[in-house]
């Protein structure tokens, strides 16, 4: 990378604020007071991101008389739920390829449940008047290398043969550039109905408001410190109080689970994103993008990008950083070297936008598991349920996970709890230093595959056979 090019790209970051764009919103609601004293309830939900919010909301919808308390350690939506790209996907399996590989006998059911889940999210957004810029515009997976064109075409032909290509369209170079004009685009797969774009923080805040309106007692700045049996139920200790509950749902995701044996199934992976200033009419015309789809490229080290409601471009991904020891720390939320790399990639993709500036640059932790999609379980004789491991696709799938947790806590056999995906867990990550070494080798191998026509080395082929992986 030439020094002049690096200087040109990094100059676009000179005024970027180190805060998530979505959270930098004057409409951000004030937090609810912290819990002080002792509470009791039917259902305690721990975690004020999407997972916990959907669980509390659905619990009240299922039974309005149920007494529900939600605890959030900081503020609702401050972590992954307010920092992500706002891609709300129907897929429950981190994409159809991953689902077809891992659960081929259930894939049609999983796809149908995913479509119904996304429909239900859209209905809830309308029912509760959640102003989150929900747009069901779909997503295009774009090929930027010749081998990716071949892979996309072969994949499209396979899902057509299997009858799984409904609503999916293969786009050649001319067709994909007609949608979004980048000289790097060689082909694309457009999933027209399976993804919605939205403002993620406003979705979280809207769910918070809906929970409060239905009678959920919600406490912010109230971390759950311990979980223990208490009589016929459970007790959770907080800094200034405690909660006794008949049932507990854990939606803490990337943060240490109160059920210690669950912790080895996830690792935190830090993902980073940039947001541009609003595009002018001429700049927007130069790239097209009239249908406002989300986009992602097909590399192992991939980018994701989309338009905001005011026509900024969010550009994120590529680097996926695992901190040794799997620690979640605020200092990891910023990574200037990644921001510079992302800026260079952005202007390679859209050279016609040179001179555009970035206003925000941020990062956040993703709860990654070895099968790339959520896992579920219970503890304490069925009185505690948990869901975790969404691996970057939790905007939509967390609602499904909330349904699963409520089913499990009720002891019900449903079409969800009968799924192999729900009944079985991924392989856990090994302890350090083996986790760090394995992830580092995997990242190096993925980068090599991208540079070598997609050819996967022995390490990646072995990981594939074992059903193990690393992704964001």
C-alpha cells in the first residue's frame, strides 16, 4: 500500500468519532433506575439486548398476567444490539450454506421457521410502532474474484436443484452493477425477501418501550452477579439487591454466562465498522443502490455494507479479532489499524466516492461459537434456560431464541424444541493457549484461501470435516 494512498484514506477518518453511529442519537432514551432492594417474580430475564428484550416481550404476550423482571448491566442496547450493521436476516443458521451442511434433514423446516420469525419481527415493529427504519429490501452476496463468481453460480444451481432458491436471483456482472455500481463487483446472489435493513439501536429501544408498556419491570445499571437455587426457584444477586424468580432466562450472549459450564462454548470476536457522512444526490447517483439492499462480499474475510435512512454508508467487517484469554474489555472497542484498513477497502470498492469522509468508527464483541449459529439449553432442573452463540446474525435470530427459551422453561415439546439444532450443542472451544493458537491458525488459513483462489489448506479442510469453524 503506497504511503500517499494510505495518507489519502486515513485522512477520511480525521473527524470520525469513536462511538457507534446508532448509539449517537439524540433520541436515545434515559435509562431506567437500578434495582435497589429485593424483588420477586415469575420470570427473571438477564440481559437487555435483543435476546433478553424479545424474551420478556414474548413472555408477556404469551401470558399477560406473568410477572416479568428484566435486568441489564448497563443500558438497553449498548452492546452488540446497538453496534451491529442492522442486517435482520430470516436465516436461523448463519446462512443457508451453513444450515444445509449441518442440518440437511431439517433445513426446510429451519428455513420456514426463519421466514416466519422475520415476518413476526416485521409485525411487531408495526404493532408496537417501533421507529427503526425497517426496510425489507433483501441482501446481495457479491463476488469480487473470479473463483467467487464460480462458487456463487454453483451454489445457486445447487439450491435450485434442491428447491431452496425461492426469492433468490443470480446476477451477472452487468446485473449486479445495475443494482450497485462498483468496479469490483463481478456477480451476485440477491435474496430478495430474506433480509431486512433497520436501525439496530432504535429496534432495541423500541422493544424496551414495548416491554415497559406491557408491564415488564426493567432495571438498568443492574448487573447480575450470581445465580443460585432458592426454594422452589432461583435467586440472583445484584449490587444493591436481589431477585427471586420461579424461572430465569439468560440472554447475556458474549458476556460470561451465569451458568459456568456454558462459557466454553463461546468466544468473543471483535468486529469493526465505519459510517460515512450522508451522500449528496450526485454521489448517490454515481453508485445507484436504488433498491437499498444490504450487501456483503463472498470472501472468507468479508465486508458488509448498507445505506442508512439518511443515505450514509455503513462499511464493516474484514478483521475479526480474538483477544487472548477471551476477555471482553472496552479498550478493544477501538482499533485504528482496522479503521485505516477498512477505509482503504471502501475506496477500492467505491472509487467514485473519493473525498467522502467518515463520521463514526467503532467496534464491539460478537458471541461466536464453533458452528456459527445459536445453541440452547437448560440448567438447575429446567428452572434456567439460556441461548447464546449467534455469531453476528442475532438481529433476527434472537427472537427465535427467545421463543426456544420460553418453550424450554415451560417444559413444552414444540416444533422448535424438537429440532436437532436446539437439542444438540456445538463443540466447545479448548482452553488457552490452544484456543488462541487455533483461532490464529484458522484466520491465517482463511486469508491464504482468499488470496489463492479459494483453495482451502489442510487445516481448514480438517476443521470442515470436524464441523468446527471461526467466523464473525
